[in-house]
C-alpha cells in the first residue's frame, strides 16, 4: 500500500488553485459593481455598452486560453501561472483607478487574460501532480477556490456598498459614495490575493509530467518521490514515458485534429461549451436584472447574491466528497437533467409573474445543482481526458471554446431577456441542458480511479471508443 504525502499535495494544489480564487473574484465582482459604475460612466441607458462592459473581459479570457497552450507546452505550467497572477494584480488596480469607460474596458480585458491563463493551467497542473484515486477531489479544489472567490467578491461588494434607498434615481446613485468611490474598492480588493498568489507560486514545483515531456526526468523524480515515495515515483515515470516514447517532442494545434485525438477532443469541446451554455453564469453576471424582475431592490439583490454564493460553496464541497466515489458521469447526468427541470419551473415562475422567495428558491436550487455537478466536474474531466503529449494544447483549445461560449452567453442574455423575457430565456437554457443530458448519457466515458496514462490508453488508443463517439 503506497503512502502519499497528502499535506504536500494539498499545499501545492491550493497554491495553484489560487488562480481559481482570482478567476472567481474577478469574474463576479463586476456584478456587484454594475449598478454603480454604469451610473458613473453614464451607460445605464445603453444596452450595448452595458453588455460590452460585462463581456469585454471574455475577450481577454479567449486570448489567455489560447496563450496558455503555447506557453504551457513551451515554458511549463508554473511560469504561465506567475504571469496570470501578475496580470490579476495589474487589472485589479487599473480597473479601480479607471477614469473613463475605455480605460475600464482595457483593464477588464487584461484581467480576462489572467482568467484565461488560470482557468486552463490551474486544473491541468493539479491533475498532473495528484495520484489517480484522489485526482477528482484535488482538481475540484480549483472549483472550490473559484466559488470562494465568487463568495468573497459578493461579501466584499455587500460590505463596501452603502444601502441604496428603494426607488433611488440614476442621478442619486451616480452622486453617492457607491457611485463615485465604492465600486472602485470592490476591484482594488482583488490585488491582495493576487499578490499572495504571485509570491506563493515561486514555491511550487514544476509539473513532473511536463518535465518528462520536456526531456528532464531528473527534475521530475524528486517531486514524484515527495508525492508518493520511491516506488510510486519510478512507476509513474515509467508509465508517463510509455505514452511519450513513440512520438516526437514537437506539438502544435494541427496535431490535435489527427484522427487518434478527434473523438476525445470532441468530448472536451462539447463539455466546455455546455458548462457555459447551461446558463447558470447569468445568475452571477446579471443578478441585478434577475432579482429586479423578481421584485427585489439593489441592496436586497446584493444580499441575495451572497446567499447564492454561500450555497455554491456548500455544494462544491459536496462535489469534492462525491466525485471520486460516485464518478464523473453520474454527477454530470444529475446536473444536466436537474438544471433542465429547474429551468422549466424557473421560466414558469417568471411567466406567471411570481415574486420574491419563489424565484429566489429556484435560483438557489439551480446554483446548488450546478455547484455539485457541471461546475467542478467539467474541469476535472477536461484536466484528465487529454493525452500527455497534447494536454497543454488540447486544454487550451477546450478552454478557448469555453470562453467563446461564455462570451456568447454573457453578451446574448440581455438581448434574449429583452426579446423573450426572463421566462423564455430560461426555457431556452432548459432546452440546452436537455441536449447536454442526452450527449453525456450516450457519449461520456467514466474516468474515476484511473491514472492519466490509463485514461489515455483507453480513450485514444482503443478503436472501439473512437467509433462509438461518432455513431449517434
């Protein structure tokens, strides 16, 4: 029975997962600041400028996701994470100091690049250092820190924002402390964990799997020994080497589209897009519109957002304790069908103009379902299904698809909401979740308890699996 250094694995995983914390904070802080910076920049009457302010960071996410593939394959996993931490620091300060809408957008895009890098690199790094039987739990730490970042942003927004009187005019909000100074401190607060992430990342080792791929086994060995001892280290090195022995070192994006990788890449891209198009992120990004439609004021909305964040954290912890026991596929099936049913009822609540607690209860339930299924499990699956040789580039492509999907979701929600109403919009998301459920049920393989190399052998080198993916 091998003995693993769980405290060491946990420590380096948590440092890497700080990228997730900053991702979560930066992603959600704008929702609480939204009622105030819109009045400050005088864009409250322009749906297009509002949508661009909310979605511009996604352009950076897309850039960061693409860059992560090239950077992680050339420089490893550690140094691009350092760049991500630096960008988060710059973005939080720059956004808070913004004196014009254009400067605000520029620094949101810079922060988005940091998110794009961290979202691909953090789960990939953790997957490459965690032993097979606990990989799901440790990769889920990244989602836990995302949720902690989300909750931290929600609580800080609530603490910073002074209470806004019900029915306050745009002019009142613009001239208030919230409208002039408060929203800036919401962004400044992100600099504290960003600096901590930057400094702590210097202490973590490079990924042993990347070091093996880069032809540096002598540097990979000490880390593997520290993780699981001499026997484990030599077994892992032999398994990793076996997946690299028959290929050349150079990998580019063209390699991803070779027949051997096509089926698994299709699964990764579908899951990445589905995680976004299931619609739950609109609850965090457009909470003001959703809760306003349910009859809540600005201050009540900020409090309700904290409730959703707390629920998200609790059920992410549930996912961490079930992912390596129940498996990935069961949780994904539960999440997709659960959201389908929930959105049908949520759409009906808006259609019949129900107010207050009814809508809040359905929103909280949707967040809980998502938090224990699609939110963490998609990142777990993406971090483990791609072969060693192409993991950096494939993860970058899947994350690129995720952020493209997120951009479309974020930009189209206000347009859908305006044309279809809240009811029609959530019914559209219910349809998307039903499609996701069917795909997952028929096509998604189970990866619980298998090493990355075992998964590679089963998914990439088994002709039967390749055929099953393409047969409907």
